[in-house]
């Protein structure tokens, strides 16, 4: 008797790391039910497209990805943020099998079942304890909550993903423990608002390893720090309790790295954005953070050309950046997003002015970043290896998050493997990357 082949599912995952985690959870469930994962359109019985709908450019990219999947395969299930606008999807691609919104895992699974039923009952050994992941084996994203309670005028995330919904501390820690036991060397903690973790649960306690743990950022970070892996915190809104994390970083419990979405420095622009507007006090806090943890790396993102932003506002932002000397900075030119309140604000900035301001900000930050990195020449740093080729290896320091920050290049180091943790003496630097050699 010839055994029937397992049905195969392909996936296209767009957007942010939080959407990537959604894709991993969907694949984990399907793999546990006996589905195989296809790396190509023509090898799949059905294709899932996990979309992004945050910016108009992202919406266009998502619609294009759906169209490509329809053309190449024809049996397509759509999910993710753009899925909240089913009419737009079906207007362009009426033949899609099903449409669902973000983190609606069961709806996706049910749609796949309808398209191609599982071949047999699931067995636990079809999937590893840490689940199916789309990242390399040595690092993983750890999502601790969904949604957001803020109402920033430029953002539609609360409408797409709903209000803050935190996972229990034990749920997060058990997943993290499985990942660490599977060989993950770095956990990247993500959410829409990491600093607010557990507020919706009234910071309820749960038990992990026989000890009570509050669903609160400080306590969760301390517990994660006991797993013996790098713990990196992303999307940390600058609440007062962020100050509590600095001793954990100084003591090596979690990485000395903060990803804080400041967005701007002008009080008037921040007020228009509905963001905290006391940036002078923020500079004082940054100085105190660095006093408490001298090796602290601060990454942030900014928006230029927000409606009503004047040249004086922008110059104030440049002055603030000159004083803050942040290590890593991303910058976006404001664009209208369907459904965002900022669309209706007066005094929209012309595209040419946005582009010019973006260039000036990035030029300033280029010099700041280069100065910060050149200062590391001669230092010995821990480096986590990401890739090894015929010419050498590439890795990251504790100051570098994958995909968004810089790298460390190690020419000639071909005897290493991804996931290795080595000591490197820095020999050269530019505005983004370091070069070095391995030392014992």
C-alpha cells in the first residue's frame, strides 16, 4: 500500500517581527497536524500570505504578494493586518480562499483545513518543542503581548491589532525555556509596547520554576536573564519603570540595549502626534541610563515631515540628536496611512521638504554613529556569529540586533559556525559595521 503524501503548505510572511511570530505559530500548528512546509509555490497545496497594512506602501506590497501567490499557485489564504480590509483584498483578488485579520490563528488553520484536509491525526513528535521558526536556529523572537493602548495620530496599530493583551508570565517563560533548550542563543523580546507588558493583567502573578513571577517588564526580564542566553528588549516605551531595567543590564542579566521609539524631539510635533513631549527631561534620563550602565546601546526611530512640522521643529530635532548621540537611528518620511487621524491634520509638509530633512538627519546621524563605533577600536567584545562563508564570518555584538543594526566582519575566520559566541578584538569601523579578529 502506497502511503499518501502529507499535504504541503507554503507561506509568505510580510511586515514586522510580530507578524513573523504569527507566521511561526501558524506553521507550528500546521506541522503538528502533519502538514509539510513547502519552500516553493508549485510544491504547495495551499499558500498562506501573512500581510502588512501599516503604511500605504506596505499595503501595496501585500496586494502584490497576494497577486503573485495567486498567479503562481492559485490556492491562497490571506491573513495579517491587511486582512482587516477584506473588501480591498477581494476587489483585487476575488479568488482568494479566505481572509482573516492579525493573530487570528484558528481562522487560518480552519481555512487551510478547508482547502486541503490534514492527511492523518497529529503526533507530537512531528514538531520540536520550540515550534517551527523562520529565524536562524541561534536566535528567536519572543512575543509577550498583542495590541496597544496608545492612540498616536500617525498609527493604526490599535485598530489593526486591538488593545493591549499580555501573555501570562509563565506562558512567556515556558516558551523561552523551550527555545533556550533547543539551542537558541539570543531571545529578542517584542510587542507593540513592551514597557506596558502586564498592565492589562494588573501584573498578575503566575508560578515558574516554583517561584511567583509578576506579569511585569522588570520581573519578566529578570527571569529571562536566568536562562543563560542573550535577552534583547525591543519597542520599550519610555515609561518611568524603564529605569528599573538598567541595573539588570549593568549586572549582565539582560543585554545593555534599549530600543525606544522617541519619534521626534519638538514639543509641538510630539503634542500633535499625541506622544510625550518632555524631551528635555528625556535627555536627562538618557544621561542617567548611561551613568547606570556605561555600555548601554540606545536605538530609536524618528519621523520627519509630520503635518505641521516647521523648520524650527526640525532644527530642534537635530539639536536634540546632537546632544543625545544615540547609537542606532532609523528615520521615516511621514506618509498618510488610511484610517490614521493624522491624515486630517492641517499643514502637510511637501514631499521635497520631507526628503531634504530626511537626508540632513541621516547625514548627522551617520557622523554620530561613526564616532561611536570608531571609539570601539581596540576593545574586546563578545560576538554572536550569524553566518560563515569562504571569506570569513559575520556576527553581531550585544549592541546589534539582527536585520536592523550593524555587523561585525571577521575576515578569514572560516572555522566558526552560526551560533558560536566568540571574543573579538575590534580593528576597524565605519558608520555602521565593525571589523575584527577572534581572540582567546
